[in-house]
C-alpha cells in the first residue's frame, strides 16, 4: 500500500478551525489527481479494439478517480477553502513520488499497460490497509505490513471525518463557492452537495470505499468492485466472481495481449522529441488540451460550475489527440510517442 507522512495526519488532528484543514484537503485533491495521468497513459496505450476488458477496467477507475477529485474539491469549498488546480505544480513530475510525501522510494511513471505495471504500481497505489485474502488459483492476496512511521490514506481520510465531526456545523458556515453536481457526470448518490458533517462523511466514504472496498467485502457501497480488486482482475487475468459466500478470480478472462498495446516511450518529455516532428506537435497539442482541462476544472470549482460543460468537451479532445499520439512513431526509434502531462499554462 502507499503510505503518507504521518505529519499530514497529525496536521488534521491538531486543527482547531476549518481554515486549518484547507491545505490538508488541497493535498488530498492533488493526490486524487496524481493517479489519473499514470492510469490514462496505460489506458491510451491500448490499441482500439484490443484488450477490451482491461480497457474497461482502466476507464472505469479513471472515471472514479475524477469523481474523487471532484468530491475533495467540493469538500474544500464547503469548509471555506478554494481549490487550486490551474497551477504548474498541480501536475506531479513523472516518474516520481506522488503528493503528500508518499513513503519510501515508490515511484510512479507513465508507461504502457502491462500486468507488471498494474501489479507493482497500480495495485500498490490502491491497496487497502488489510487486503482480503481472495483465491487466485493456488495463490492468495495477502495483507502487507504497516510501516509505523507512516500513515495510510484510509487513516488520513478517517482523521478528516473525525475532525469535521469535532468542529461541527460551524466548519460549513461559510462555503467559498457553489457545490458542483451534475447527473450527466456522476449519479447523485456519488457526487452530491457537501454542506454538513453528515454529507462530508458520506462523501469521504465514497472515496475510500471505491478505492479499497470495505473490511469485509471487495465491493464498494454501490456494489462495484473496488479499485484494488478491479486492478487485480487484470493481473490475474480473470474477473472477480462470488463462489459460495466468498469470492475468487475465477470468472471471465481478462486478456492483456501485447500485440494490442502500443509500445509507447515510458516517461517521455516533450523536449525529448525533435521540435518539428509530428510526434512533438501532437505532444504539444495534448499538453495544451490537458492544461486547458485543468483551467476549466479550476474555474468550475471556483465559482463557475457552468464551466463543467467545457471541461467535458476538452476531455473528448484529449482522448482524440491521445489516440493519434500513441500511434505516431518517434523519429529514429522503434517506439511510439506518449502523453507527457506537462503544464503549458
């Protein structure tokens, strides 16, 4: 599992007013966003019409990570803060550590889809504190040891819930911006107004349960497979299905055919490409679109919720550019170009 500096959790416990939580929740927004580029890079590397089970799994998780980011933005607005999204420091440097002082040498980059990537990186990001032992043929998923000097993401969110309950209704007395909800984007059961201790607690539960499942089930509160176990379906090449009163990776196959994956250059930077090359032009187009998306989302969660419409349009543009990008050869190599997720302003 990924763990964060315990000082981040201590900052939550020591808060005496809502304002003290603003930088903490801003960090949560940044962390929720930081997983999206690596997941998208793997998703975009899948050739159209190939590896459809894996593509569906990755796409569904990306959608929920966007939801988690939106929930964290609504929470920050609800307690009087203001999300900072349109900023060059908002996008982490890949490869590198994720925000909030993620523990140890764990590094996350931008790579093509492989079972190794999903197992070593994506499942580590999403791993619960105590993974459920689910049969995978003769093997089992086993719980990882907790590192004492670091705290877990689940512990971090639990601390925020506890602190908001302690601060009570006063924490929500002066919201900074309107809440963002739109049933075209996410159902009302997942993205709803955060305006009280109860609604904040329910919103945080959506984030945690969708990522980790519950302590007794690999499913979240809406009956969907949680991210950790959803990724495991790619690693173990089978869907998770009920077997009696338990579960097992014994359902329909989830293939990862290397022939259906573009051999994109890992951790590419725009400056790695010749300035006038077609690959460089597409990388610049992609980065401009992604930066534009961050700008739209910044305005959306800073008092202009109608900007969400534009954000959705830019997402379509990003996907179209990415499809062209990953099928474009890099001059002088046998590899293909890749999204670099660099801020252009």
